[in-house]
């Protein structure tokens, strides 16, 4: 924890007598006191030393205190600025608070009141430090195999993973895009007896129909034009380990039949070969789609569904586990502040509130992208609303106005995708980047939700 003896206070006032009063009043506070009679010089001192507290005269020659306040807050929204003036008015006080001031004092300064305000700010700083330490302890306590969460829904997911990992042969992981299905798959693999073996990822939505069999099961030389040598398929490559079949609902019907046979016989047959090969592979399938509905509609084999769903792990959307938001925010801030080599300590209160009220249609992946973007944009050591992506800066009440408050999550997701598409001029690749999802996924979402492509802008 940063002790109060290392904290700095800067007083900017063109009145030398007032600066002396402040210095004498706070000399035993444990703060390092700095003063300046010139507002421009004072701002330069602020930029060099980054004090925790600034006492700022409202009326000064050349530059007003409000202008200096705006400059300070734009550089570091986490600094506590107390404005001081001999000309108090309700309007100026309200303006100061709206522009980021922490408090407002009148001249002549009452020594006891000044000490009391500074003491309160120091206590708040200590509380924030304790909170940061507690957050780190909670992350350490509630991080399970790279997954962060302490909500009852996530603790149940952890419990299922622990129970299933030592025994599974096939598992189905379900959940909306961005909920962490691959993280769950990796946790199951690491905790299983096959944890020392390979972990092979197969994105089923990216497989080309006429190459599915050769990609999954391999081929022998001469099997088809261009097959100049033998090739090991994904299942053979995963022998002794685990294959993670992401977006299993996108697998073509012919490939579904061949996959079912492999799961039943635990054998693969390379394209062009007559000899089956035994394999010892654990299979984890994942999908954001409702496979039961697909079975009823004839889009997914019923026998394959029951073979995969011997055990199912459903993952909650972020909107249903909002108590995990502070932990996830802290986790991603630490990740990106290290990655970008920036000393970012956290979020200002209004930015936290904005994230807490956002619906998060892209779930944890969208939150990760938002925090990553904010860490990149932040100039100071705290993230403010101005550092967030554009879609989170405006009033969210417009996004959730009227009857939208009671819409299903899928409808909220549909409307959010539409808004993002409109905002990027219909560019699906850019929309996928903003939402934190893959290009193939956004095409699937557009098709499933029957979203028509918005008219492109002039850009």
C-alpha cells in the first residue's frame, strides 16, 4: 500500500499569503506540499509530479481555475481537486463539480475545515488501496484455471468441471458467443488424465465442406489430386489428448455422420486408406446454438447430439453474473496494463457505473476488448468514460429506453449488432472486431437472427 507520506499535494493560488496558510495548516499531514502562484507553472508542476490532491484558486490572472481544472482532469481523472474562491456562488460550485472537482472551499480558508477535507481524501485514498488489494486477493481466490468469477453461477461451473474432468470421454459446452467456452475446454483438458497430451482446436465453422473429412481424419498419398504425401488429421494429432470442436452446430450433415462413427468406434480412417487406426482422444464440443432445436428441425443428427451431450456444461451470459464484473475488470486491467506497460490502477467511478449498466451482448469477450481498448487510450493511471469505445460513451438509457428494458437477451443482442453495423457503415469485418467475435461468427449471427445488412455509408 502507498503510504500517505509518499502522497503529494499541490496548491495553486496567486495569493502568496494563502499558500503560506495552506502549507502551515498541512505541514503535519504527512503530505509533500508543493505550491505555485502562477497557474501555468502550477500546471507544469502537476504534469511533472502528479500529486494526489490539488488545491486550486478559482480566480487567477491570465488563466481561470476552471480552465486549469479541466486540463488537470483531462490528464488524470483520478486526482482530487479542491477549488478555493472568495466569490462563492451556487452556479460556480455546481459547474466545478460537474467538471470534475472533488470539493469547493471559500476564502478565508477555515483551517479546521481544510484539515478535515484533506483528512477525508487521504482516508478515501487508503480505502481505494485496500480495495485494490482485496480485488487482487479475490482474483487469486476466484480464478479457476484461467477463468475468473465468484458468482454462484460460475462457482457451479467450476464444480462441474472438477467432477467431470477425471472421467469424461465427450462433453458438450454450451453458451452464447464470448462466454468462455474454450477456457472451459482447456480447464477440462488440463485437469483430465490426458492433461499432458495435446490440446487440438478445430473450428468447425471454418471447415470447407469438401475438405472436412481430410482435415479431421487425414489422408494418404494419392487419395486425390494434390495429395502428394500422407497427412495426419486433427483426431490423430490429438491422440492421447483432447480435441476441442468449437461451433459443432456448423458441421455439415455428412461430416456429422463420420464424426459419430469415430466417437462410437474410437477409430479413424484416413481418406484413401482401407486401414482404420485406433485413437485415444477426449472430445469437447462447443456451440452457441440450441442443438435440441436443430435436432427437431433436422439440422443436427439426434444420435450425434446424445453421443456428445453425455455431460453438458451450460455457461451463463455476463448479464446474468454482473457480480463478477468488478473482478473481471480488475483482471483485464492488470493484463493490459502489463501488456502495454502502462501503470493503470483502475476505473473512475463514473466509468465503473457505465460498465455496470451496459447489457454486454458480446459477454466476457466484449468486456475484454473494451478494457483493452480503454487501457490503450488512457493517458493517466485511471480509465474514464472518454477512454471507453464510442458505443459506451453516450447515455445508455437511449439504448434501453421504453419497452426495450423487458426484451429478451437475444433481441437485445440483435439490436446491438444492428447498431454496431450501422455505426461502422455496414462493414461486417469491422463490426466483428468491435463486438469481439470472429468474422464467421458475425455472418452466422446475421443469418440466424435474420438481420438484413444495413445500407453502407459513404465511407
